[in-house]
C-alpha cells in the first residue's frame, strides 16, 4: 500500500544516523526505514569545501560499485524543505537500490567530482570515516 503522505529518501553521508547532519532529517519528521545499498552502478567521492565533510554520489555507466546508504521516510509536506536546504553541487534525483527498487536521494553534479577523491572501493561513507 502506498502512503501518499510520505516519501522515501536515501541518504549516503552526513545525514545518516549518528552523523553530524542527521538532526536536520529528524527535525523534519524523518524516520529510519533500513540500511541497504545502491545498485552497482554508482561512484562515491569525498567532496571538497564542505564542513562537515560530505560525499557525492554519482551514477555511472561503467566501473561502478554498490554504495551503502540509509532509506528514511519523510512527511511529503517536509520534503521540499529538506531538498531546498541542500547546497550545490548536491541535489536530489532517483536512485536505484540493490533490490531494483527506486527512491529519491542525494546525487552529485558530475563537475564536482573532477577534483574529488573517489572512495567507491570502500563501499560507503561510514567505511571512509573509519579510515580517518
């Protein structure tokens, strides 16, 4: 059954549970649903010039990886507020999950990855943070 009053949102970085920006998601009524991965056609980069540090997720045609993320549900009335708070080069689009389903989630504009560090081989942001 589809609930027209909520939307599923995927986060793969600083908005994940116990990370610095998670409170923004929770303040808008966000509720954790599950930890999962993207389909294996994404790359994850450490973006420059963000405090706190943030990753950029980019869909690619080849040499991609499955990236860990979290799926949350958010009241549809607050979705626009959440999306509007996201600074460029980050944005929102449709992500494909490991099971083939699709949700809205963070994506990154390609230009921002040209001088960024590719951490796709680590499988996710939390694995990157463990190495710091």
